[in-house]
């Protein structure tokens, strides 16, 4: 089974799946508790008393009542076929997005296609993507976001953005400067009126040290320069803890409905950018590995994470495991909670917040978790 990861230069590369990530060791309890108090103080100053639970968490029991079923795709049968959900086939379905009219869009990486699922009957079809002005065709799409007017915002390897308008016009903005890399993610602003991208700029100094700058930018193509991104929000890299500060990537982020931007640094640590511009690490006592997706509820009290194939949630200061790879059965089975065998990669929360959809890269399927 191949897993696509993003390396330091942001090139999409197939490698064998590995869940091994280094775990940060915790210093003495006195220093750790002092850091937590300072983090809590900073969060309260910028987000109020309700943000105190961002500094630490308690663990709650796993609810084994959440049903998981397969929406489309044939488990462990990788290929290309449209049709009824149970007969359709994907080849590394990754990025997903929900539309207002009841479709789930899927970036089908190895098939070089954008697929869509009609959720009323789970039927699968292929979206027609015209070639770009230079004749090139879409290749390895791994992110897809749908605008209200039907425009498709697609990120394809290696880190190229395609904007496909409803009239068939395709915009392919230039890549950033050589010292800059885009985050392998596009996220919708809670207003629904525009999208965000992430960017990290790194410069090697004469003494071989690295100077870094990081931004979240509105997804906009400058008609003069053809460069993507505008109105940047600057992330204070001094807020990133060592040793990550000297070499880091923004591998996922999520603009919350509370005005907070949640940012994943190097797959393993969660940071938050407040509406006041304060950038700080959150949930320091939570041991995280390979975070590939974040979504939150509209009241911002619940965050869902896809992490190492597992689905977890953080709700009101309580951290819970919801589902993940079954330790005994590796057959992609459906079921309730930990009984199911899943490997979740990208998440999409339904508008009514009753259903959490996710791409399962292990089985090559699109699945859902019934939350209510």
C-alpha cells in the first residue's frame, strides 16, 4: 500500500506507509506546569475564559456507539469505475469536500481525476476537467475545494494550484519563489466567500542558519503577476517551539468559526492563531502523530482530528478516541466505534454536523461516521 507524503520541499512522493514519528519528551513537572500556566494566560488574554481548555486536556472514554459505514468504493479494490457506490472504484482517494447541493467531491490522486458522489444515492461520477491553456492536464490532484459559484480549487502535485471555473476556464497560477513552499492544503473561510492557503518562506543565511517566515493567505490570483495569494496573516515563527522552528512545514490548517486558525506544524503539533494575531502552541500535553486533517463544529467547541489513521475529537477540554485501525482485524470492516477498521486521512463535516465523512486511504474508499 502506498502512502503519499509531503516532504520538506513539498513534492508529492509515494513511500511505504509508516506510522513512526518521534515523540517529544516532557521536562520536569515544575517547568511543564509553569509553561501551561503561561499558555493559559496568553490564551485567556486573546480568547477569553472559554479558551483555558486549549492549554491542557483530560481523556474521556471512547464512545462505541458511532456507526461507520462505507459510502463509495470497493474495499481494497483499487481502480477506476463510476456507478453505484458499491460498484465504484478509486485509486488513492484523498482530499474531499462537501457541496451545498448534496455532493461529496473527491480528489482521486492516482487516477488523475476529480470524482463526485451524489449523497442521496451514493452514485459516483467523474467531473470533467478541461486542459490548461498550455495543453497540460490535471495530474495527481490531492486537494479539492468547491466555491459557492461552482469554481473548483484544486491542488495537484507537486504543489500546483488549478482553479477551474464553471465556464471551463482554467487558471494555473505560478508557483511561489524558490525559497517558498505552499502548504498542501486549501481551506474554506467560515464566511464561505473565499479560501485560504498556507506558505512558508525559508532563506539560508551566510552563516548557514535558516530564517523563516510563515503566512496564511487568501487564495487569489494576481492578474498582473499571476502569483497566488494576498492579504496575508503572518504567523510569528518565534512562537514555534524548538527544534521545529529552524525547519518546519504547515501541513494542514483549519479556519475555525470562532476566528481562530488552527495550524499543524510538522504533522505532530497543534498551534492556534487568534483573531488578535497571537500564535501559540495548544494542547501541549496531547501526544499527537501524523495529523492529516482538522475540522470543527460551528460553535467551535468540538474539533475532529484525523491522526495516524484514527479519528479523535477534542470537546470541551476532553480528548476522545472515536475510531481507528482495528488492532485485530485489518479488513476494512464497518461497525461501531473501535469495532470498525478504518484509516482516516481527510475529513468533512456535514452542514447539520450529524455526519463526519472521511477518505480511507487504506481501503481506497469514502466512508462516514454517524455522529448523531
